[in-house]
């Protein structure tokens, strides 16, 4: 359970298996949660000895998943509603219907 890059740094230094930034909860208080993911991934890239993986939590929409993947996060906990949004697209549905 992580809300800052320095918390993630300390977790990795302590040998944590995962660090779990809650991006949706940060977004709820007007802080861009994906900026935190980018900061953590950048920090971890500077230290090849770190084995801690970034687990993106509190995912609220498909863009969180997309941005997490582009940034290089290792894992995301995706609720079923977001998973359905990820594979659904109006143009796909239209094409299938045709």
C-alpha cells in the first residue's frame, strides 16, 4: 500500500516482493496516480539489484491499464468492470453485428 515514490523506494530497499500504489485513490484527491507509477518505475530502473515489482492497484478505467503497461509496471489488479471495458469497443461490436 503505497502513495509516494519515497515509500516505494523504502519498500524496495527493505526487500518487498511488491509495492502497490493505489492510483485511483490518488486520482480521487486530484493527484495523478500514473505520475507516481512513472516515478517508481524510473527509480527502480536506476537500481538493477531491486527485485520489487510494481503492482498497480485501485485501477478505475482502461487508461490506467494502458498507461501502466507503457510505463513498465509489472502487474495491475483490474476489476471485472474495467476488464470488460478493455475488450469492448463500439466499432468492434458494430463490425461483429455486420
